[in-house]
């Protein structure tokens, strides 16, 4: 019986990121200290964690950032008003 694995699309940008590192661009500012980033070459998404290091942006982390962002915006409006 022949088994097949899912095809992965291999791009030259993946090799560039592996060799030279990612070129992250800020896509969303969650708070003053937490941002979401996306690599301009390969499309990898990361975010800051509590220790200040970059962490892969999973669905759970994205939902957490969305809640944190709404809380931060409400707090900012309350303080400035």
C-alpha cells in the first residue's frame, strides 16, 4: 500500500529565511510592549511573549492578543477621559 504525505510548498524565501534570518514587520500593535509580526519573505507570524521573546503566533495566542488589545484600548480611553 502506497502512503502519501501532504505536499509542502517549498519556496526560495524559506531558504533565505533559514540562511539569513527572518525580516519581521509589525502587523498589529496589541499594547505598548506587545506586537504581532509577520516575515515579509516567508509569511511566518510571531508575537512577543511575557518575557519579551518572539513566539509563534498560534490561534490561542492570537485570541489572547485580541482580548488583551480590547482591554488595553478600554483602559486607555478610561484614563485619557
